[in-house]
C-alpha cells in the first residue's frame, strides 16, 4: 500500500464522494486467481462496499473484468491464453461463472443483477450506442445493478475495446454518470514502478491528484499483469478519456474499496477539466469507428487548427470505403492523425473532388468535405 496521506481532500475528491451516479470498474486481479479462478471472499468484500455506496443514495454501474480469468482454472489452463480462440473459450466458461458470482453475492442484499455484454461495435454504432444507453438507464430505474463486461466470447482483435479500463470510461460517458472509480491491484498513480528504484535511485513518487498534463510530466506507465489486459498506461488513458467528458476519476486499490467508495480519500484522483466535450464530439473522437482516411496538405492542417472546415482543395489522398455521414480520420502530410470528422460525401465523390477548388466543382459538391462543426482534434 502507498504511504499517501490518510485524509486526502480536494474538490474533485469531494465530487466523487458526493456523486449520485458512478461507474465502478473492477480489475481481473481483484476478482480472480490464476490457479483457483474466482475468489468469492474478495468479490463479497467488493459487493459490501458497493452496497454501502448504494444505500448512501448513489446509482452504481459495475464494469467487471475477470471473465477470461474465471475460465482459466476450470478449463485446466495454467496461464492466460494468448490465441483468440482459447481466449473466447475461456471467456465463455468464465462469463457464466462471473455473472453467477455477482448475482449470488448481491443476492445477500436482495439486489437483482443484470448482465450487459458489449463489443466496441455497440458503442461505435450510434443506434447500438443508444440501445445500450437505454438498457443501462432502464436497469437503474428498476433498481437492478448493471454488471457490464466486454463480450469476449465474440469480440475479435479488430473490434475489441482493448481493455476494460477504456470500456469503463466509455460506459461512464454512455450512462452520463457523475464519477468513475477504477479499482485494481494498484493503489494509485506513481511516477514509475513503485517496486523499483528510479533512474536516480530514488523511489517512485506517489501522485495524489492530476489536474492537467503538467502533473503527468515524467510519469512512466507500464503494461498489464498476467491476468488482465490493462496496466497503468491503460488506466491513464481511460482516466483522460473519462475526464474529457466531464467525469472525474478515482484510481485506487480494490483492497481500499470501502474508503474509495465512501469519502474517496485514497488513491489518485483525476479532476475533470472545466470545459467538456459535447456528447457528439466525444463520440466522434473516442467511440465511432473510422471508415476511411483523408490525407491533407500543410495549408489544410493550418486551417483546421484555426477551427475551419476541411475543403476539397486541401485533400491529397483518400483511403478506405465510406459513405456520407461516416466518420473518417484526417491525416497530416507526415502521416500523423490530427482529427476525426463526419464526411459530407462518400468515397467516390471525395475522390472526384481531390485537390480541386470549390469554385470549379459542380454545385452539388461545393459544401465542405467535413464542416468545422463535424470535426474534432485528436
């Protein structure tokens, strides 16, 4: 455990403590063991803390990792699988055990649990996005606890969220909650690996609060452990993603769940910036699937940085197959993705317009390829 102060306070922590609706993400290492599978004692302790928060008046959505981890031991595997077919097989066994375990534990408090399995496509597609949102909202109004997980039994490498930290951040946005709590086997953010001395021989520094990019200078984030796909890098990414939608984030150890879910006096807090992305711009930047790429010249890059629309004259190359209304990536001359936006035209039309000034185009092709209102930087 960290040596961080025992009574950390800040406006962001106070906001998390008082939040009327929260998403709580539970990491694989907090629920499962490589040799024995699900650990019911640890899960019960987490449910005790979640129930206390709900009795205090908060709506709680749980994002639970652990499906693959819960299927490893029953299938006689000795390590987390690396090939897709075995991962999906382990998930198919573990998902059933995981859902039953959550239901059994919450039943001690007469709580009903609803399982919500999502793939990246469900969040990227606007119609599926709305359906998932309605399901989560309805479960809350019916006083059931939504337990969300990635649908690992059908998700392929191409359509995965990547890890459940990202999934939790997207669910926090999807459900428009007031706070996100990430619980795992780490007790907060450090400047480096707390188990090892830094390059100068000094121990890693505990970071109590992140208010902006300057608080992350010099931070070295590592990858995940043997049971999960996440790591500090994924948690940092998820925290920044959630904060962009106006949701403050608390990163804490699952062993400290009681304090994390009561007064938020443990772990590292990520404050939300005063200005938040609109729901549509957030979807374009983080959730929508990109159907193509438009490479642009330096003049168009400068125009986009001044919040101007993307015109056909500045486009030098078109890739992919997209229709009008699809999200595409905008690429600078050096190959860097600098923006995403909704194309006003399909691939065939944009190809015809390539590099041509608006005034020489037919009247039906004189609108911007991407209007400034439909563009968001990345």
